[in-house]
C-alpha cells in the first residue's frame, strides 16, 4: 500500500512538472504614455421621492448615501471625481425655480474622501427632478481635457422639467463629439423611468441598470467609477459606401459610423497571404425601435462571392446587438503575392415606429483586426485548444507511460505473491 501511494505521488509530481514547463508567460507591453486623468461626476437625484422606504427596509436616500460612502473609499487614486445633485435645495412648488435646482456638491478634481463624505451626509430629499438641466451642467463640469469622462446618474423617477427632454439633452451632448459617456441607474423598476434612463444612456453609448438593493447600487456605481480608469481606445469616424466598389479601405482599428434603417454599409480591408481578418460590429438602438431585429456582417470577395458571415438576432429592448467573423487567408509560396481585397457588408433589420425619427441612422461600431495567420498557436486556438494541444498530447503520453508502469508493477506484485 505504501509503495502504491508513493508511485501515485510520483506520477502526480511528474504531471505537475510537465504542466509547469509548458506554461509560457506572456509579457505585456506597458504603455508608458502619460494619459490625462479620467474624470467622473456622480449625479444624484435628491428629489422628495427619495424619502420612500422601499430599498432593504430603508429610504432610497439612505441607500444612495451608503453607496457613495463605499464608492468614495474605493475610488482609484488617479480618478478625478465630483458630485452634482438635482432637487436638493428648492422645496417650493414653483416649477420654474424647481427646474433650476441643480448644484455641484463636490467639484471634479483630486478626491478628498473626508470632505466628499461630509458633503454627501448633509443631503436631505427636497424638491423636483430636473434631470435635463443637471446633465447639461454636469457636461460643463467635465468639459476640457482629453481623458475619459463619465457621468453616472442615479435617479428614482422621470424628469419633471419637460419640455427639456433629458434624452434630447443626452443626444446633444453626444453630438458634440467630446467623448462623454452617461451611465444611468434606476431605483424604481417602472417602465417610464426605465425607458427614459435607457434612452439617456443609449444616446452616449452608456449603460442602464435597474437596482433595488443597497449592495447592487454600491457594486454598480463602483464598477462604473473604476471603468473610467480603464484605458480607452478612441474610435475613428468613417463613412461606409452603398456598395463595395466605392467603400473606404480600413486598417486595423476601431471605427464608428451610422446605418439608416434598411441600409447596407460597405467597407474594404486588404488581407495578405498568411494573415487572418477578424472583424466585429455592434449596432446600438439609440431610440425606440420595434421588437425583433438582427444584425449581419458579411465578408465577400471583390467579385461578390460570400466568404463567411456572422449574424445575430434579438427581441425586445437591448442596449445593442453584436456579431463577428474571422477569415484566415492561406499562406503563399510567392513572397510577392498581392493582398486580397475583402469587402465587409454591415446590415441591420431594426425598424422604428412611425412616430420615431428615422434619421440619423443608428450608430454602429466596427472593429477590424488583421493579424498573422493561424499557423501560430498563440494567435488562433486549434479547435479551441491553442497551446493546449501540446499539453493534451503530453498528458496522454504521460498517462500511457504511467499506465504501462502501473500494469508492470501490478503483475510483478502478483508474481511475488504467487511465489510466496
């Protein structure tokens, strides 16, 4: 029994050593370029409805304060953070005055956690819900600089200051091209609040989240603040053509465009022998659309023959719908073999109700990556295994040898037992 345990331990050690020997660390290149500090402004609804006690037995305001305290403690050092309120100061019934009620509670800049927490602790649910005016002011608070800029809006209801539609305000902010993203969190799961907050987020490429518990609120706000510190790739605006012949030629990168309802957009990519084209597209529904829709991404030759396609379908309201494709071009013995022009077609089947504007087209984001061909195991997984083929083969061989050795030892032990 002792000998059998020792043998098992030896086989496990051998497997562990081989596995460790086949693990190749990948070195990551550090980007030493200095980036402008990311900026985030938390915009908090402090209207009278925030007194409602429906979040884990406490008020919505108490849940928001707890979330802010936790997030302020965990905010990365390199993030410049500010806090703006709406509906925090005017308790009266004058709508005109109530719709002016937005103020910067803590200026955007290096964070002093004690000062920021003290400012939040003084808030009491008070007045109206001027979301549109607050977003305009918040965009001004974050104006200037080239770093990431993000607004995180927490609200429990619809804007009460129409006709200044906050969704139109968000679209105006997006149209300025300043790269500002608005994420929204709704504390009440009713359809009107969800639709308005979703529209605000969609207009700037942000996200909408419905939260009904304190932990959910804390986690989501924390995620969004940390996301601002992540490196950001700025997409390049392009304009696809109605057919491949007049399409722009794209290199590896991230691109943005707009595709009208029922419209195809064409782009071209040059792929050399031994290279692989990887492309993906996302189309966002930045306005009300009919249910049931899809997106199509096709790679075809210059003569119109389809090479490969990617497609996806959806129903109901989602932030966006995405699909992708890969096309490896075989290697050539001719070092001077020309590159192949691959035509990429993007089409979607979104449709809008008659009351919704059809222009401009829906925003799309196209990612193009041309890499070395799949003969390199670290680039493309072989049947989903990549370097795992080497590990799998080694484990099979080691298992076979271990089985032979175990069988031989077992027969030897039986022979000794019979002799005795």
